C-alpha cells in the first residue's frame, strides 16, 4: 500500500489478486450465514410442526455438506464488489431427491442470475460451476430442500473451493493451509502434498514421513503404520498361460498403510499356486494363445469351441459372463473416494474364477466401481416392428453381498454417456440372488455396480471382509455380441428370416403362423418358445397380434337387461394429482398420476417427467427423463414450495405397461382389486375395473408392479371426473407393488338406451297436454350417461280439470234445486190430505150416537178447510208416504177407508 504497486507473494503464500477463496471447512468461515426453515408452517394440514433449526449446512473439513431432511437449508454469503467479477465453486449433487439451487440477489433482493439457478445432478465426481457477478452488493445463496418420499435418506449436496473475484485489490497474501505448499513466489494457489508426506501452515515444501509412518495426500501430519492384518491384502488370478493354467496371486491393498515387520503382523501369503483355467464364457473359444476369442457370426459356443448353427436356425446374440479369469475388455473398474469424491487410479473389483468381487479400498467408505459398456442393441425385427415393443433388451445378473455392517450395493444405468440413474439399491447382507432390468431404449448403455462398505470414515481398514460378489452377467440382444445357442427360424429353404410380430414358428414346416384372433404374442418368454396367449376379458388383440387392448367399449349383462359402456372420452392421457401428502417436517408434495386408459390401439400415451435430474428452464427447450406407459406416477413439489416458476417433478415410475383385462371382478391374472378399499355410498352399478401390469422388476416387487383402476359411475361428476386413492394407503399402494385407484366420472356410466326411459303424462294446461319420458326410478338403469337421447315431447289438445269442475258444480246445483222444489210440493200436498182425513174422523165420531144413517160422510170440494185441525196421533214419514200413495177416485175425490159403526165391512169413499 505504501508503494501503491503490486508485488508477488512470497513462497508458502498465495493470493487471488482481486478475489477470495474458501477451501477450509473445519468450521463455517467468517461472513457466511447458515439458515434453516420449514416451508410449511401454516398450511393447516400438518398437526405437528417440526423444528428445523438444526437442519443446516455442515462443514466437514475439505467441503461443506447440505442437510438431508425435509427442511430447507440455506448457505448465504454477502459480498460487495468493487468491479465486475465471478463466483465459482465445485459441487457434487448425486441425488435428485434433493432440490439444489444456487442464485444471486442484489441489495434490492432481486435475482441476477436466474438462468443458472437450478443445478444439475452430477455422476462423475466434482463439477465446476461459475457465475458472473455485477459490481455492487451481491448476496450468494446455496439452498437445498429434500423430500424422501420413498422412505430413503437422500445423499447430501457437497460444495468446496468457493472463489469470488472482483472484491478488491488485496493488500496481503494468505499462507498455504497445512497439507499444502507453494514452492515459488507469486502463487495463486497451493498444491497438495503427495502421499507419505506432510506440511504445516505456510510451507514451501513437504516433509517425508518416517518409514514407520504414512500419510494420505494433503496431510498435515503423519500417522504410525499399524501392523498388517488379513484385511490389508486381497487375491486375484492371472491370465491363462499357454498350458491353460492360471496362478493365484496375493497383493497388498493400495495404498499400503500397514507394516508387516511389526510383531504379530500378518504376512502376505505365497502366490503362484497354479490351477486349471476355467472355460471361456459362452460364445467364446480358446485361441492358440490360450486367450478367449468371440465366435464368428452364425456360430455358437458353450465356452469350449465354436459350432455352426444348423440349417433353419439363427444365433441368439448377447453377452454372458460366468467365468472370471480376466476382466472382460468392455468392463472397467475404479475406486471413488468416499472422502473427497475423486477417482483413484486403482482397481475396485478383482476376478476370482467363479466370480468377481470387491477388493480392499483405501478406506472403508470408498465406492468400488464396476462398469459394463454396451455399444447398442439389435433386437429381433419383430420387436422393432411392434409399436408397443417396450423391451429392447434385458440384463440379468446374479450377486451376493457379505456384510457385517450396513453396506450398500448400487446398480445404475447410463444412456449415451449421460447421467447414471440409480435403478436399485441393496443394503446389508444379501444371499445369492438374481436381478433383471429391462432396457427400453436402443442406445449406448452403461451398467454400473457401486459398492460402499460403510458411509462413515474411520482410520484404517476394518471391514475389508465385507464384499460384494457378481457370479454372472447376461445381456440379451447385444449389438455385435456372441451366441451361446441357436434358435429355430423361418427359413423356407433359404437364409433365416424372423417371424413377423404376432406370428409363431411352426417347427414341423419351418414357416410362420399367425396367432388366432383374440390372442397375442409378446416377445419370447424366458422359459421356452414363444406361444400365443389369450387376451383378457374386455380386450381384443391388435392387427398384428402383438398386444391386447380395450377399444373403450364394454358390455355388462344384468338380469333382464344388458348395459353398454363407452369410455372414448377417457381415451386421451389424463393427469391427476392426489394429496397433498406431508413428510415428517411438514414439507408438502403431491402424487401425480397420468393415465391412458384405453383406445389408440393399445399405444401408451401417459408420460411422467423427472425435471430435477436434468433441470432446465422451459425456454431452454430441455426436458428431463421421461417415462411413458399406460399409467405412470411422479412426485410433484409445488412451485410455491421450491420457489420455481413451475412445479418440480421427480422419481417417475411406470405402473402399467400392459393391459390384462377389463371386468367387474375383483381379481384377474393374480392381481387383486379389493372392493373394500373403495366402499360404495349405496346400491349402485358395479364398478368397471381395468387391470394393468408393469414389466419393471424391483427389489420388493419380483413380479413387477401392477395397477387396478376402478371406474365408478357418478353422474354428478361430468368430464374426466376425479381420481381417489385408498384412505388406508394415501400413496395409492399398500405394499409398494400393487396400486389401487378409483376414477369417479359420469363417463363411467352406461350409455342411455330405450330401456332406461318410461312414459309420463303431463298436466293439462290451457287446453294442451304434454307427454314425455324420464329415467326409470328405483333401478340401476336410471344411472346412465350419453347414448340415446330422450324422445321428443308429445303435445295433444285436452280439456282441463277446471272445465269439468264447472260442469259438475252446475249440474249438482240444478239437481239440488229440483229436489228442493219437489220436496216443497209434496209437503204442501200432504198437509191437505191430512186435514181432510182429520175432518172425516171427527165427523164419524160425532155421529156414533145418532140413528143409523147411510155410510156417507164425504166432504165436497169447496168446504171450509181452514178449520183447526186436531191430530190424535202423529204419523211417521213412512206413513205419510203411504197416504200420498193412496189412490184417488175418477171423480176427483180421494178415497178414504172408513170403518162403519155397525162393524160391517170397510167402505171406500
């Protein structure tokens, strides 16, 4: 500063000029902040909110590691740049179950490098990442969020060697850290000390260790060599010599850190024991130099000699390794350090005759890597022509793990030298067993086995006896492969020609015969020749007889009727999201299902994507790994959780590659769909169940996954409706192998027909009556959708009820008036007759005391009839009627019977 000039740093120190570097992570460097948060504190779903204060980035010496739980951990660093500069760092991002982002914000909290925010996963050690920074204040963020939805703890993200330029012109030099040195002046970095040497802080050179001590590269001190044990050496076999013999060799594990001269130290066993060489692998033969060479095309071998395929047969190409005298030329092995994740120039697997096994590494937490590279595949022509031929090839291997602690064996697959995708993991000791993986893409493919004895770093080698063994590896349809046997083919007297899809070979005639309708032929079963298999219920075979599919129609016979279904509206790929689900820390994620139910002649149209493994922005045109099938599932973390402009989709899996059948039964072909998982709300139509099976074999699902989709009629849910998972199994599966889904929609109802309608008669209004039809009530047939429309209403003239009511009231009134008039008339007439009769009775009584006289007492008309009447007795109504009915004489007088006084006969007047 005094001279205002730049001077070179002295030996043992270094300077970045205008920058700073952070390469020591024994503790969190000054200026860094570590923040942990729970993103789902007030979502209303989680009952208990976990504490995330301890879920932070952890310094581990040479690097800093992220969290692995469901909290969000953020590592921050604020810096003010005097001029434009850069930030660079190295990172390892091996697991897509963690969302890892790096971004920069200015002092207004606005992002400045959005295009580099989402980091891509790494597979081959440390990767370098650099971002330009603007002048002024910059805040750097390294943020991780994990979601272990499959009950597996993800691997952490590692970051080291963070460098920032453009800070200011430095006024001092920094001393080299212990284990490094700077031999020349003006150094911008320090170099690591080599193995078996050490250095202190600010060293200009490294000091060698004593013969009784050792040191790893970059060590600050030496360690005393322990006495050698049987865990410090391993055995291998040499290549076969001209006599067909191999030698058993013992070697010290590298780097050698033990001493065999100490008391009670183990000695290296003598080498050189000769044994007969194992035969060559199938498809190879021994040459004059005793090496194994591949048989030419058109021949096969069991390992002893090549034999030409007989007429009418063809070789079955592949690769089969079951004898391990030397490492095959298309295999390579190495060791990945479990400390700094750098590759070491040493072999991780060694051949042992009957098997290949993991050798001793430099540390027990090293990864022992074995890779098999296949240039491509040549599947049969029938598989290429089959539009649904998902299987291009398959790899089958037999393995075993012998472990005393929680060792792990990983199997990974890489396509076109890109990302190695973990396929399966085995933890702990595993007995001898077989595993098969189906290859779905014809490309250059690498198969990798990685074995780690323990995750924890400890001094020395304690678990060298924990090993993984591969007994055999068999890959089918390998491009340029060899044959171990020949199979019959359709020759017709000439060269072999493969049978077209859906055809079988008639061994008696050597010709191809098509499968009958209603059957299909899919590939070649491993246990015998291909055979046509019948299609399941509710399905039909495609034109080339290579698969069975549903044409989106279904008929159901019920007592007295037949219901017809049409699922054409559900033939397109339909996406559903179930959830949300929550991890132990309250992180919200969803299960995303994509379903291609039927139609399209059996072609799979549902796809799920992993956009974490190859995360890119939408405008970059990139996409991650895509899984296509009839039914697939992925884990989706909403954009509001991860802060991304779109949701993050991860871990896509295929749940359905082949349709087994469509039926109302609860089981089909060994796949059960228990109806109690989705109890109906009431007596309804039976559910239509689609049964699927997936060809992907996993550790827990030896027979592959299966899926049942229960289609339920719900007229209140038009369109695609909704998807539901069992309440007991919120992830859609109770055992991880069979998935159960309920799809409720109006499209799941039968099509309407004439049997679904009944005639109804409407009310008569305004002289018009409307008649129509309605669904039959009280029967299952009332629940229908689409199909035949309701008949048009029928209109006819009518007289309304008001008209007939008026007529009835009028008629009733007239009858009542008439009856009242008749009653008054007859009452008046009855009064007169009673009066006349009373007078006759009185007159007769008065004349009883007089002399007899003629019995005539008639009363002439015109006499006074208004005299007072005296009634001796009151007549009843019946009596009155009888009197009214008395016969009148022709002269106009009423006849009245009188009793004569002399007691003679009655006289009629």
